[in-house]
C-alpha cells in the first residue's frame, strides 16, 4: 500500500510534466501539421532560464531566506523568455516556409533544435557543466500517510501543472481565441474567411506552447534540483517521451495530450516500481508501438470524414 | 460595388484566368456560370483574397483589395461561402455560427443576426448543440450561409451552393438566396446549375476557360441559343 501510494504520487508528478510538454507538440501539430523538434530545447531553456533567474535574484537581493513568491516570479520570467524565443523561432524559421513542402519545415525544425542546443552550450550562455537551482519551494513534508511522505514540492508542482492544463483547456474550448485556434487547426483557409487572422493565431499558439514548455522545464529543475547541460541526452529523452504522450493521446488533440502524459507517467512509474526499473523507457516506447498498431490515431484522436 | 478588371490568376505554371472583367452593382444578384474548370471558383478565391492575382485590379466599394488578406477583406464587409462549404466539423453548429461573428463585438447586433440566421434556416435551430460534422449536406450548406450572414456582409460570394444537394433542398437554398438579397445583401453567385442560377439572378456572366464569353441580363442569356445549348441542355 505504501509503495503504491508513493508510486502514484511520483507518477502523477512526472506524468503532469510530460503532459505540459506534450501540449506544446500537439498544439503546433494541430495547427501547422508538423512536429516541432525544437520543442524540447525550449523546455531546456525553461529549466536553465529558471536557474539563471533564481541565482541572479538570490545574489542581488541577498535574502537570508528565500521569499515564498520567488518561485512564481522565476516561473513568470522563464515563461516570458521561452514565449519570446518561441515567437521568434516561428517568425524567423517556420513562417517563411508556410507554403513550402512539409519536409522542409521538418528539417528546419531539426536545424532550430541544433541551433538552440549549441547556443545554450556556449560558455557565455549556460555552458557545458550541470548546475543546481536554488531551493524555491520550502523543503517540507506536509502530510504523512503510513510511511509515505507527501512533499510540499510535489504538491506545488502537481498543482501548478494541473491548473495550467485546466486553464489551457478552458482557453481552447471556451474562449473566442480558442475557437479561432480550433478553426485554424481544422482548416486555415476557411478560418481566414471567417475573419480569423491566421498568422497571428499561429504565433499565439507557439507562444502558448513555449510558455507551457517553460513551466515544464521549471518544474523539472525544481524536482531534480540539478540541471544538466543543454545538449544532454536526458533532455532528448524527456522530449521524446512527451512526444510519445502526444501521439498516444492523439496528436493534435489537447485533451489527448494531457491524458497521454498522465498515462505515460503512470506506466513508467508503476512499471519501474513493480517490474523492473531498468526497463522504464521500454514501457513507454512499447506503449507507443501498441497504440500505433491498434489505434494509430491515438486514444482521443479521430479521423475526419468529409461529407458531400 | 465590386469591380474586377483584367484579372489574371496562375497556379504555378497553369494560368487559370486570362483577364476576367466583371462588375457587381449594389443590390444585385449576379451569377457567374460555366463548366467545371472554367475558373469560376478561382475568380471568387481571388476576390476574397485566398489566391493572389498575377495581375489585374479588384475594387470593393472603391477600395483596391487585390493585395489584401482574407481576414482583412472580411472586415470590409464581404463574406465568401467557399466551395465544399468549409464547415468546421470539429465544432458544434453553434460554434460555427459564432465563428462567423469573429470580427464583431457588438453583442446586440450579433444576437440579432444569429436569430435571423436561425429564422432563415429553422433546421439549424434544432441542431445547435450537435457536431457540425453530423449534419447532412444540405444542412451544412445552410450552416455555411447562416455563418456568412453572421459576418454581416454587404456583399456575399456563394460558390456552388447547390452542389451535391437534392432538388428539393436546392429550391429551398435558392429561395433563401433571394430572401437574403431582398433584405439588402448584394450577391455574387457561382453555379454549375445554370438553370437555377439564371432564374434567380439579375445579371449573368458566362465564363469559359478563364475568359468571360458572354454577359447580360440573366433572362436574356437564359433565352439565348448558345446558353440554352451549352448550359441548359436544351437542343
């Protein structure tokens, strides 16, 4: 029972992280129909941006104790940074290719990914050594069930991730801009005929996805406190798993990405806890294979039928 | 209201329009008839900004719109119901209608036009919460026109509203096109169903392989031998 609860907590924490990142993949795919390979590098930027901001704030302010609101301020700073970079990447790299074959965009995305990684590795930027982020959330146990300790950090992380997901869901399904996003995703040309400024909606989507990536990177950094160098393979793996989550849930489907992220988190953590922890990546990619074999459009994905 | 002069449009190396000129006056229904591939849809697509003309001018209410984007043209008061209806099948009927009002923020005016669209098409009222993808072809066409009304256009471009519909439904649609026009909206109608189009229109143009071949009052064209042979199937 204790092990179950412990695993469940871990699974929800990591699953909600996957979900946050998967949302960025799925939103961009939904609207432009290509996989933004540079997305995981925006997550890295979120983690490193948080680290640099937090360190800078601590150094300049010289607090004896970290104020409770610093975490929030750092998160917002990271979101602004990643949102700006996401906007620029779309504008400079992808927008000029709007009418080009999709393969060109895909290759460009790989190029952007390499560019971001290598820029991050520059000594003047983040360098090639790992670093640790200051403690932004109090190291406290807020409840204990049996032997299982519920840590403040996990609760704050889970709460942040879930509230952002609910917020996004509300935005996409209940607001005017969300309706415009869904319209562009379904058919950009007709969306334009409704008066929807298609290019601006695409920019907005990139900014939004990058802000969620920033949140993912921020929470990842808090959770593990050590942040690996920008080109570390661990980041690639994190991005890949989030991408798998998006595909499993149904690529292009916002609710699917959230569901897929949680599913991947549960599978990975419970597989590690009860079967073998050395196979944790295997479970994730096996699920991908199974979904692609039996339900290629993903759990919530659907295939459109045109009526005449 | 709409004045097109020497419009040339190419898709890559293929020239679709070779200098089309036509004019639509306020309050008219003008129809553009012709065979498949004559360039009817291309003409509408150029007017609403979906394709950029290679040369020629397009003026809407005295303003040049040939270089504008579709969403800017909608704001000027022109709506385009595209070929194939362009329904958002991933949304409900209600959401489709609300997208029509995307450019507007006068809540009262939107509510009034919403009501007007549902009065014109009572079938839509029964299906507001239904996914638009589950509608029949005729209902989708009604939704496309209803949605266009919600942009409150002064000029409405209709691309093949009768395509693939049962004769009964076609009659209903054309009846409603007439009502919309009577209420003050100018209409440019592209049709393969020349018979119905010439009946409802005031003036007509005949387009053949990218060029206007004939023009005149719809009744005159409907009576001319050439049109009767080529488009009305009368020997």
